[in-house]
């Protein structure tokens, strides 16, 4: 499974990237705006740091302008994936941009029918939003399962990018089902290391070491 980091914070990306935990980055204009920096500048810096795909989102809602924005965004770096919404215009833009040879991440997916359309339009990634479905008492993981089944049935190459990840359990369940990628905030990825028995075992180990007076350096 590939790990994408859902942030525009350069330091947070760098920390995980140094550990080999970053296969790509997803961001959007609102995330970058929070940093107080220029969108193009930040995106270019992220692309230079990370070898994998960096999703950069269009701001337009009509197909013609989305296509124009997408073509501008891919000029930033060769690893840009243009992020478009799962609307009819977004699918039109996806088809044109993917035919041009560019990576496209179709986002705001909430149904398997939508995911099927995105795959037909040539999407590189489909981003089903797990957490937002959970928020309205629907099962976000069930959507991942449905998309996995459909894509496997027909050999679609579109990668399932599980998004709106809220917890380590979302990551575990996505991996178990077979999502190709997850994108999550740095804090959620780092929380995967936590387990109370690990903490308990380490405390006991340190107590034994201290009692025995053992030192390596």
C-alpha cells in the first residue's frame, strides 16, 4: 500500500519522507492558504521533495477552465496529478487531461457508480471519502470494498486512493480490503506506531536496564 500525506506543511512532509513513509502528497488550495504562502511556490517545493505523485487541485467548476488550470498545474513539475471533482464537468476534464498523458486524481467520490465513471474517463486515482460518509452514518469502508470489487471485475487500472482518513483503523481497514493508496494527515500516520502494550513493554525493559545498571555508551 502506498502512503500519501494529506497536508501542505513542508516540515511534516519532510519528516515522514526521511523515514520512507511518503509515496506521494495530496493537498488543495485551502490547505496551502493556511500556510500563508503562494500556491505555486509551495506545490513546486513539495514536488521537488517527493518522488511520487503530488495532487494539485483545480479551482474552477466548468470543464474548459478546469482543463486550462490543469495544464498550467502540470507545468510545475513532472509528478503533478491534477485533482478534479467528481462532477460531469470534472469527468470531461479528466478525460482530456488523461488523454494528454497527465495523471488525474478524481476527488469527492461518494458512490461506486461515481468511481466506475471516473475509471471509464481514465482517472489515475479515484478518491472515495471514507470519513465524510461515516459522518452521515454510512459505511465508508463498504464503499472501498464495492470499488475494489468493480475495478477487479473489469481490470480497471485506476488506483483506489482512500481519502478523508480519520483514524488508524481507517488505514488498517483500507489495507485489508485492498485500497491501492491511503492519504492521511501526518498525525494519523504517526499514530500507527502507538500501542499500549508497546509502551508497557518498553517501560518494563527500561526499568530492568536501570536496575541492572546496564549501559552501552
